[in-house]
C-alpha cells in the first residue's frame, strides 16, 4: 500500500482537480461540481506532483457524518486515479472497510492510486487517514469506461 498523502500534499493536489473543468457526472454526491455547498462531500481529488501516480484530497467530516459517508469519501478519488478525466467511467464494484466513523469536524486525507487496467476495466484503491496517520478506511474498486455519449444529459424537447 503506498504511503498516504500529507494534508499539505492533499490540499495542493486539490488545485489540480481535473473535474473542476470537465466533470462527467457534475451532480455526483462525492465529487460533483454542480452541487450546492454543504450538499454532498465536495471532494476535489487531484494528482500529487511527486510522480507517484497517486491522487489525494482532504475531507472534513460533516456534523451528520455516517459510515456510508466515509465509504463515499473512499469512492471517487479512486475513479480519478483510475483515469476518469477525459474518459467517463462508472463504478462497477467497491469493497471497503471503515474501521471507525470519523468525528464531526475531523479533517482527513483521502489517497488513491490506480492498481491496473485491462480494456474497459480499471482497478483502483483508496485510503482514508486521520491527521495523526491512523488508517480510518480502505477501499478497492473496479471502474468501467463507458461511451461518453451514454452519460451526457439529453436535451429536453
């Protein structure tokens, strides 16, 4: 398992979030750019600038944080690390373990990396760490590339 990004590395990576300019699913709960502040997680996973291929972002657990929200925080960073930018993908499967629900207001770091690819299938992994380095959660996912036209909203007559 690669080392987790530091909070500073994650904040810098967020400035390189590819979804800020071209997001295949702008209303995504975890990383969508067309959601109102406070509606969704607001993740902005971007590539680290260390040549590792890892992606990272910060996440501050909301007041109503739940275990499913921690799962959601592990979700999209893996997709971005698998190469969703410029090639829409959907989540095929995700297996995760969350050892504890984050505390409300706790600042965490999500780190993700690609584990491989074959044809339309791409594999990624992600981790959720507390500021002291404690591993809070980990996930592995399979992403499937889709035809970009199949995910574009259709114009209404």
